[in-house]
């Protein structure tokens, strides 16, 4: 008599900023790879529509969680909804962020604009890590293998978090902060078998970059500075994030993976 075997349950991914841009592409890609998906976003209309799209496309499931990353309570409630829906939290992708408003030098940058960007891009990531780590620390590794983790976190930083970018003072310093948070959290939880890495995208065609037709000339000039001479699609960032969430990156933590068409090689 042959012993019956059962396949492991689907893994669960939690995505802040998951309703649009890179976050939405991550939601679609991870769902196609067999993950249950928690779409955490402040935009309920887009988030609920994406969850409906995923639920109608395959065997995995998605839920929308209303979430404001500037509030720890909101994040904890969103994480709790994911855990109550699917049982655990295997992967968290911290994608929520804004670039800010008018490009201007630091001397001209309003304090309110600086604080707004940092409240989402840096403080929001800090609070996201707190909510996610609290759950992951209670979980057992997915297997007895030394490569198995209790949880994996990928933070979406930016090329602007690795260098100085004039007139991007708020965004640039906020993304430097997200890189610092990634490295500190990775070291603090390496022995806990929780892996924490970041990606640093370059020019990505997200809605914020492509919605204004007046940006076309600027877009072309920016692309000309990239060794690959083009902007990336959000799917290309999602592919890199999937790699960092996979067993193929099992010995990586505290790393910043640059997805920038060769800009890193050009600047060093």
C-alpha cells in the first residue's frame, strides 16, 4: 500500500503598496507562482479590483487589506487579516512609497514636503518591518533544512538610495534610510532565519512616471543615460523580487540588488 502524500500549502505574500505599479506586478507574479496574496494599500478601489482579478485567474487566492503605512495599527491589522485568511506570513514586500512633489534644491524644499515623503518611504517601511517581523518571529521555518526561513522580507529602495540625486532631496534621503533599515534588520534577524534584502530599481515605468505626457522629453533624456538605453517595466522589478523571495537566494541577507540597466557599473 502506498503512503499518501500531500503537497505543502501555498505560501503567503503580503505586499504594501500592492494595488499599483511594482506592487501590483508582484501580486500578479506571485499569484501565478502559487502564492496566496495580501494586497495592502490605501487605494481600496484599485486593491479590490486587483484581488478580484487574481481570484478569477487561478487556484490561489487574494485579499485586499486597507492599509496606511504611516500607522502601525493599520499595518498590524492588515498583517493580521492576511494571517487569519491564509494561516501565516511567508514573504513581505514593502513597496509603498512616493517620490514627492516639485523637484527643487534642499534650500527651497518645504519642511512639509520632506516630512511627507519620509513619513511614507522611511517611517512607513520602519513600521512595516515592525508589523511583519512580529509575526514572522512566531513562526517555525518552512522545513528542517538549514536553508529554510521563518520569513522573507524584500524592501523596495531605489538607485536614489545609493547616491546623491540633486533636486530629489526628500526622496533620495528617504531611500537611503530604507537601505539602512534593510541592512540593520537583516543583521538583527540573521540568526532568527529571517532573510531581509532590498532591490534598488533604476528607471521604472510606473504610473507615477508615465501619467504626464509632458515628461516624454525628460523620459527620453533619462533613458539615454542608462547603458541599456531604456526604461524598465514593473515586471522586471517583480522578477528580481521573486528571486529574492525564492530558495535560489537562500544565502542572501542584507543585500541590495540593483535593477538599473547597468547604472551601477557605470557609476563605480
